[in-house]
C-alpha cells in the first residue's frame, strides 16, 4: 500500500508548487494597492500562525505530561495499600485532582461507563435503599440518584464525601442496603475493603462490584472470576448475577446472606493492576 501513497504525495507537492506559481503569476497583474493589501494580510496570517503554533504545542506537551502523571499515580494506587494511598494524597491533595482529570479523560473514551449502569440499577430499585459508594471519585453516583448515599474516597473534593481509607470507614455496622465498588478495588489489600463492606451491609444487602475487564481475564494474568466469586461467597454472599457483556468492564451482583457467617482463611486471588494506555 505504501508506494501508491508515496507517489500520491509527490503528485500533491507538485500540484502545490504549481498552485504557488500560479498565485505569484496572478499577483503580477494586481495593482500596487491590491498587492500591498495582500502583503499585509499575508503578514497578519503568518503572525497568527506563529503565535498559535507554540501555544498548541505547549498545550499538547502539558496534556502529555499530565497524562504521564496520571498513569504514575494510577500505578501507585494499584500497587500500594489503602493506608499508604491515603497518606500519599494527604501529603499532596493536588495529586488527587491530577489523578481524576486523567481518569475522566480515560473514561471519556469508554463507550459505556459502569457508574451509569449502577445508577440505572439503583433507579430500578426502591429509592429508600441506603447506599455506600466505596471509592466514589467525583460522587457521580450520589449526584444521579434519589437514594441516601454515603460517598467515600481518599480525598474529599466535595463536602458530602467522607474522606478515609475505605478499609476503615466511620459507617455503622449493618447500616446500608447497597455497597458499591465501581472501579475502586485498587489497593493490594482489596479484600479488607470487601470485609468493611460486609460489616456495614445489612443482612440481605447488595454488594455491587464493577471492575476493569482485564483484571478478570485469566488468559492475560488477570484473576479467575469464579475464584473471586468463591472468595466473596465465603465472606457470606451469594452471587445473584454477573454481567460480562461489556467490552471494558465486568459487573458482579452479590447478595449478603440473611444469616451470614464469615469463613476463615479465605484465599483471595490477586487482582492485577489496570494500567491505562497512553492516548
Ligand atoms: N467510582 C468512581 C471513581 C472510580 S476511580 C467512578 O466510577 O467514577 C477509583 C476511586 O477509588 C478513586 O477516586 C480512588 O481515590 C478511590 N480509592 C482507591 N482506593 C481507595 C481507598 N483505599 N479508600 C478510599 N477510596 C479509594
């Protein structure tokens, strides 16, 4: 396919040269006044171009740098404990904004966002259900449903968000009907987040987990979704349903047993970090 393209570009450059020549030719027939006005508009155009080029270049560089910074923070969050992540952002809360700007950029390329599926799920159930959104980010869930939502994250950029490490929340035991983890099982100690969700959930409460698909792809180093479900089952849940129809993420709908007893020595599969692509 290359040669025809190469020839085509040659033709193009020849055509351009031709065009230039004919423009010069035609300018010979212009009056002095017309030539001067053409000259000044050319100068203006060049000035504009020289001004716009560096700024768009700088913008591109800035975007690239912040994209790199986002990926660095993202990797950090997937490879440390929740406690460490909490201290990391406490030292420099601005990093949280850098992370979320990059996260939103990545999400804008997804055909469907899992948080919207969870919003729809909540809308199809009673709005009297109390929700805990573990790792809420910009609290989109709370902003889109009528339910009482406890939004939890490492940093509180919105006053209603409870800032804490979600393995240790201030929520009361057996106080919520739905616990949500939407792309937030990030720390290496993720089982402790699910244990905390189990603590705050009422009997028969829901545990909804949306995670990046590659994290549950055993053919590519991801966890076996059945092993993961088995571990959650041992924690005291039944798997009500699983949605693997989406290209980007998987969704698990667990229900807490009425009389749950937590198994001992639950083996949890490792969830591999999700490294976002450079765009
Ligand atoms: N659920 C939101 C945001 C997902 S990004 C959405 O779907 O849009 C993942 C979020 O989980 C981040 O905001 C991150 O800060 C949060 N998070 C990760 N580990 C956490 C922890 N240990 N405690 C509280 N929040 C955590």
